[in-house]
C-alpha cells in the first residue's frame, strides 16, 4: 500500500512541528508549502527533519516547496498559513489580514488536491475554516477546524495540574468558538472516571475554566512574540492520525453544524468523529441551561466574525 501524503500549507512553528510529529508517527510522506520568499527556509526545515529520522528509525519522505503543484494527490492538507497573533491582538483582529491568504490557499487546494481532507488551523479559526469551505466548495465532511482539540488539551492540562493527577486520566471537552467565549463543559469532566466536581470546589473549577478560555492569550503574553505552536501541532497530528488510520476518535473540532445543538450553517467546536471519510458524525447531548446560554453566546461571536468575511 502506498504511503499517504500530507501537505502542510505554512512552514512556520506550527507547520514545522506538525511535520516533525507526523514523521515520527510515520503517518505519511510530507510536503511543506510556503511563499516563494520562504522556499529556502522550508526546504531547509524539511531536510533537517529528514536527517533526524534515522536516529529513531522512522521512514517517510519530507520536502519543501513554494509551488502548490507539489501538493498534488495529497490525502490530507493542513493549513497553518497566516499572520501570527501578537500581544494585545485578539483572533478577530486577524480576520482581514488572513482572509485573502485563505482565499488563495482554498483555490490552490481545490485545483491541486480536490479529494483531500482539510484541517484548518489558521486564525481566527471559526471564520477561516468557514472561508475555506465557501471558497473551495468542498463537501462538509472534508473540511474541519482545529479548535476544540487544542482548547480541550489545555483544559485537561489545567485540571491535571490542579488535581495533581495524571493528564492521561483526564476526560473533558470544550465546545464553541475558538476564542474567549469558548465553553469548557466542567459538568462532564472527570479524572479516572471520578467527576471533577468531586475533586475540586466550584471556585477552583471556575478558575480553570477561565484560564482555559484565555489559554492562548496567556502563552502569547509569555512568549512576547508569536503564539503557541507545540500544543497546536500535536492537536493537529491527533486529527491527521484519526483520519489516516480510521481511528474514529471523538475530538472536539470546528465542524459544520446543520441542526446539531440548535446550530445551523456555522463551523463551531463540537464532539466530532473523525475517520477515513473525514468528519463522519457529530455527537450531541443534552445541555443544561447555563451551557446552552454559553453556547448561544459563543455562537453569536462566531456569527459576527463569519459575517465580516462577506462570504
């Protein structure tokens, strides 16, 4: 069986780390695409990662290019291209800067990799994944945004820290938009099957929820320049692996809702089953009144950002 092919649009910190992590899992051959001015840079990054692989005994081919023809026949396309978030800048501020980039990328992917499963990572995420979907004309099961996977990982990490228990045993999810109005669902969170509410008091849980909502901004402030890249990369690889290996993982992702949770026509973070057919199903469950209000609030923000795209 031939190897799968993974195209990474954008060779910055997130794209480069996706390439490394995907190579170490032998998920497929990888091509990193960037603008002509950065072609030498991504070729160097691809060569460097290639020379790491013999140490671990992993086999895959990694290349870099500025020519979109290089993504031909890709099984997966991950889009990280765009301007990074800077201190004091929220995700919505990025919209105008990144919309033109996403429009160009969508047209190129449609031309050269029309059968690919596309994972959008670029911010503002909810608007960018919607923009790709509208411009490309891809089917809804072939387009998803990497949002809740990262937000839920941050939620898990903070719960593990506060309980002093292994993050491996933490189960939780974050719904909604990829921004400050996201909805950490603490009611369903557990550690080793024990409800979070039995381990921490309400005040501490509220603090964890708040830190989760502003988790990206916290890292931006600490770095001083640029934004998170290790955790976003691993979150993307989790989604790539579930698709390529048909794992049918349930991952909170920005998927196109058509009635689920009362949402219609928008990409928003929901529990998503990812398998060999892409987005195979959105799992739903009953929300309580507070969760429903919070989801309505984040949907309002998503709608506002999406409408600003004019698509």
